């Protein structure tokens, strides 16, 4: 696997990195009322991520990291505080407005690849464009470019069952990129993969980040978190550590030291 340096499939998504804050979270709290009990999932979280940043969020179950990721992904709203995405306060937008933000500005990658089984790789990648008023020719162009970015140009007509786990995750990454998002949100993207394939996926993410894509990665694996530029540790609904990664490993170099897995 070689990380690709192909141009992005849609304009604006992988712009050159600057110190501009692409996301800003200010004193965010999140409560869940469960009967007579109130669960305080986030307790005054504040965080700024510059354009072109690459952060890894780690923490035990119940630490608040998943709630935080849902807010970043406009899948949930803060109970208090503000979340600014590219300068726009999305904290109080309605469902339709949030859906539009998700489609235009955010790309999602999950532990489960979430590919449609009876749909080819190229067709799976096109799915987000169906909600973006993009004509068929442009959908195919974008999807083809995104597939090339993750090194699977020769797998366009393959169905998920004909692809390995790593290849399926690459298709999922390409799908996340097809609308040229400002931020890629990756929730345990290596959780279902063997060690070598996990590093291959991190090589792709590092390459995308090198070309300006802002990435927020949630992982429970400290060794995977080290491929990011910055590690955020959650505990009890708060950020307990926020530190840059020193001596950051390069996934392509790490791959050279790993054995090739036999089928």
C-alpha cells in the first residue's frame, strides 16, 4: 500500500494548512436525563483545532469521548456552551441545518465500514453526493478520484464481499472524502483490523493530513493515537491531558518494519 498524493475530489476540502481554527469548542456541557437521574457526560470542555490539525481522542468507556465526537459531528447538540465549525456556531441549528452541515463540511469513518453489500465500491463512495445536488457525471468523477486517493482505483467494480477488511475501510475513507469535507471524523477506524492493516490505514490518514485535511480520530489504542499530531485524553467528562505527540512515527516507515501477513 502506498499513500497517494492525488488532488482532492472536490474543491476546498484539502486546502493548505493554516493556523485558522476549523473547530472551536467553548465550555461545552452535555446532560442526559434518564428518569430521575441526570448524567453529566461532558463537563465544561473547551478545545480549539487549527485547520490542518490531526488530533487523537482517547479515554475509557464513559469518559465522554463518544459524546464529544457526536457533538463535533453535529449528531448531537451541547446542553450548554458553544461549538463553532469554521466560525459558524452550530450549537442551536435545527435538524435540517445540521444535516446540511454534515453533508458539506464533515466526513465520517467508523469502526464498522457501513458499506452497502450489494453495491460496488464506486457506488458506495457516491452515496454522500446523492444529497449534495451533484449530477451523475460529477458523482462518478468525484468517486473515481476519491478511490484513487486511497489506492483502490482498480477495485471500483468490486463488491464489499470481494474486498479485505482494510480495503473496505479504504472505501469508507474515500466515501467520507467525496464531498470535500473540512474535517474528517474517524471513530475507531482501525478497531476491526489487524496490526499491519491498521498502520496502512494510518498511513492514508497521515497522507491526507499532510495535504491539509483536518482529522479528529477517536481510538482506544495508544499506539494508534501516536500517529496523530496531538493527543487529547478524556476522563469523567473532562479533558485531562492535551499534549503534542513527540517523536511522532510515520506510518509508511513503520510498515517497512512489519511482516506481511499471509492469507
